[in-house]
C-alpha cells in the first residue's frame, strides 16, 4: 500500500536531508600532523618550527620562509596547520618548513 506524498511531506523531508548533509561535512576529523621522524618528512627536511631548521644542512632555507606562505600549503593564514600535497595530504604546521618550499605568489 503506497502513501501519496504531499508537497508538505516532500519539503519537510528535503529540509531534513539538506540538514543531514550539511552536518555530515563538518564531522570529518582533521588530517593528522606530519611527524618529523616520518620517512617523507626526513627526506624533505621537514621541521615543525622553521626556527629549528639548520641552515648549514639546508642552504635553501631563508628567514621568513614558513609553510603558511608556501604555494603548496592548503590552509588559511590564521590556521595553526593545513594540509600539504608533499606529505600525502597530511597536515603540516603553519610555522613549519621543508626543502620543497616555494613562495606563494
């Protein structure tokens, strides 16, 4: 036995579905932070704090270079961390640095 769907029922169900979809987007956990001891991090010379970079070991490093102003950093300037494609989408510290640094235009 089928029940006829009224316009009111359709609208109420649609609103409920939209609310569930909107709430579902924010339920995802943030990507994990890259560990400096991770194999990829060691290969790229990643440091969670740019001030800890050894300039003798990484001559490319210059003061003021941070993940937050790198072209690969996917995050807002005010965020403490953001994802980076160099580390498989894991999060990096905004104050971090790695040898792949490229200044954002």
